[in-house]
């Protein structure tokens, strides 16, 4: 059975607001949380980017829901050994209710230290090696590793996870889906793409969970909700690999001029018609997703949580 979680967008909200959303999500009947890991927002209108690991520590003391990162890039901005320590601590704070979603990253976040931004094939290779390093460290044993991309010497996590710490791998194309099937404990996919799921399963993902999410803009005035979604999250609709290669929020703002209001209206559930929201989420269920995370765009999250508590979640579970 599909479980429904709330997506905490670090790009859009302050730390205190994210914690309040987590409380409201639990009260509304959401059973999980996902949280983004960004150094920059996608554009200046979003205006935030708190450190995900600080947020997870605070969430562990705020609610009892499982938490998944969607997603962390453990290859450049943070060395995989440091990411492993952060993930292991998060798992302990959450009593094992933590999953590490990982991906090959975006230049927007990962180029900030001046590193060269590699092509996808190299980034995928780096991710595979990073996952190998992190899994070794999660055992709590001393690890030394000398690979093509990473060196680890005499490292040991003294606060290691108790029990499994799943690593779910994100993918936005056929090669990434196959990588997720080969090395991941689950597949993160931001759309109900049955072909990608098939590739993931054929590459070794059969029986592993598929995790995804969508953004919506609940509000009494649908046209105003469309305007809000178009202003804050036009980047969701950029084509091809632009989301992976553009380096700054200013570049995303320039590219987003290509995104029309009509595109947003046709692709983002907006307004307070519960059937529109149910249909959008059910597309993920029908595609075989085990976990679906829904994030509210804009400031009217109180109305969102009321609408989902009273109308949308009951319909999905009915």
C-alpha cells in the first residue's frame, strides 16, 4: 500500500517554518517526511536554503515521522565519509527512521567550492563509489579506501546506524534508472514514469521501493494559486538537463522565462478542487510508487493541510 508523506522544501521556507510544517503534516495524517538538500534555492523568489542536517536533527525532536532526504549529493560539496557520518547520526536520532536519498547533484549546489562540474557519466561513477564508501562506513568498522575519486584513511563511525540505513538513488534518465537498480535500496523519481521504473526493476530493482513526489498549490482562488506556482517553482518545468548544469539562481531565473503560466496550470495541481489533487497523486500510485511526498507551494500551508486532512488523504485511502 502506498504511504503519503509531506515534502519539506528547504529552498522556500525558513527553518522554523519547516518545523511547523512538519507538525502540521503529522496532525493532518501524513505518515512520512521528505526534505530537500540544497546550498542555493532555485531562484531568489524562493529565498531560503537551511542546512539539511541541522534540520533533520531538529525534526527528530519535533515529530515521530520517518525522514528521507530527497536528495543529497554525497560526491562534491561533502565528501562521502562526512555524508556517511551525518546520515548515521540522523538515523540514530530518528531511531532508525531515516533513509538517505542520493543523486548525482546539480551544478547549482555542487560547484560552490570551485570544483569542475563533470559530465553525467563521471558523476554517476562518483556516486557509485560514494555509495560503496558510505555502506562500508555504516558497518561501524574501520575503513580505508583508495578509489578513482575518493580516499579514506582509517575512518570509523563510532556512532554508526543501528540496523539498516537505506540508500535510495535518484534518477532522471535511462542510465540513472539502471544505476539506481544496481546500487540502490530504492528508486527516487519525480514523476510517474513507468518506463523508468521498468528499467530500474530490470537492472536489479525488482522488489525495491519506488519513491516520488510532486508539488501542488492549494488555495481557494485557482488563478492566484497558478500565479504563485509560476512565480516560485517554474524550474520544475525546465526541459532536458538544464536543472543539472545551470550554476546560479540568476541563470535559473533567466531560463525560467521560457516557462509559461499555461504550462504550470496544466501540470501543477492548483486550487482547492480535491479531485484534481487526488488524480495527480493517484497517477503515482497507479505507476507503482510505494511512497509519495506532496509539497505545498507558497504561504497558504494552513489551508493545504486542512484540505488534505479533510478531503484528499481520505479519498486516497478510501
